[in-house]
């Protein structure tokens, strides 16, 4: 009995020609694995290029925005501002705190200041909202729609938006976990079935024992690498070698392996996307990668990074000029008058 194992995706088609869909899924898995490997091999180079090109520009931009936040905060006490101008400036400060809050480009001291200011405005907004809600209810106790509207406003507020986003993320994570569990179950099922057939300890023939030892080692490696494709091929061939017949897979097995292979495809896509997200900063670059269906083209990616650097520098120039006007009362008044704060 021979266990010579072929290594091409055509194996399944040769063994069970009625199961062509499995071959299509296996081809997709192989493509995704090659793509993942390409991104993994290029990640250090891409990260180094991004760090060198983008980070200094972004760091200076965020420092300038932080300075704007501080300058505007100080202006509230320095100048005799109208109520309308005060509201406009405070809205701008809040927008800056939201933007800066998630930044990793500020110093720890700066981040502490941002967090304190953000917390202050969150509390102030909550107090104002509750005060207005109570005022509406006292003025119009018979109008239920006002209560409903207030509740909807609460639901659309930042904390609830965050909760909805977290719930959405959890659903995606649960889906991914189920897919991973299906792949792991499939891997374990295949591995145990193969091991039960080719385990060398059950082989009295010394020559065949050596051959089975080698096969079991390859099965172990495939299992450790979560290579469902390889184990599936091995199962079909060892069973054919054992029985001497080409039975192929049952309908139930085909359905099970289709689900498992699709789950592995989704898991690989998720790995690739997470890696891309960790390497590609700008929305334009992400769109470009998305249009290429995740294909890696370092030259084009670097061109987009260079374009992003140029755009950040243009924005930095504008923000520095805005900061210069904010530092003087007459300049701040001009920004407010032209609504370009």
C-alpha cells in the first residue's frame, strides 16, 4: 500500500471530480495565503517608509492643533467675547479635543491636558442636556413626543454611538470566532482521522512504518500551520490507498468542508485586512488598496504615502497660519467674523 501524496490543488479533482467547488475554494485559500505572505514580508519596509515620511508631518500637525486648543481656551478669559463668539470658540475647542484624544503623537503631559478638557466639556454638555430636558418637561408635561425626542437625542449622543459601535465590533468578532472555531474543528477532525490510518505504531512492516512516520510528520506540520487544504488532500489519498477505491466525498462531507474552507478564507482575509490597517494610515491609501482587492504594490503605495505627506504639509501650513491669528485678539475676531475658526 503506497501513500505517495500529491501536492497540487488538482488532487481533490482527480480523486472526486464531482467536487469542483472545493477546488475553487482551495485556490482562493492559496491566493489569500500568498497575499498575506507578501504583506507580511513587506510590512517592515512599509512601516519604516511611513514612519520616516508621515510621522514627522503628522506629529507637527497634531502639536499645532494642540496649541490651537490651548490658545482658544486662554482666549475665553483674556478677551471680552460675546456669548455667540464664546459658543463658537467652545465648539471649536471640543472638536479639537475629540480629534486629539485618540492621538499617539502628543506627549503624555499634552494627552493629560486633552483628557481633562474633554472630560470637562462632556460633563458640561451632560449638565446642559439634563437641564434643557427638565425645562421642556416642566413647560410641556402633556407633550409625550418631547420626551421621546429627548430619549432619541440621548441615544444619538456620543456615549451611545460608542456603545453601538462596540456592539457592531463584537458581532464581527463573534462571527470571526465562529469561523475560526469551525476551521479548528475541521482541522482536528481531519488530523485525527489521518493519524488513525497512518500512525506508524500500528504498522508491523518496518519499511511501511518509516513511510508512515514521514507522512505523520507532514500531517503534524500541516496541523500546526492550520493547513486545512493539505490535510484534506491527505485524507482523500490515504483513504483511497487504504481501500484501493476512489469513493470521493459524501454530500455531507462536501458541505462540511465547503463551510470550513470558506471560514478559512474569511479568517485569512481578516488577517490581511488587519495587517493592511496597521500599515496604511490614510483613507486615500486604504481606498487604493481596497480597489486593488488587497493586492500589494509597494511602488504605488509609496506614491500615495508621498501624496499624503504633501497634503498633511499643506494642512499644517494652514493650521499654523490659523494659530497665528488665534494668538491675537484682532486676529481671533477676524477668524470669527469670516467663520473660518
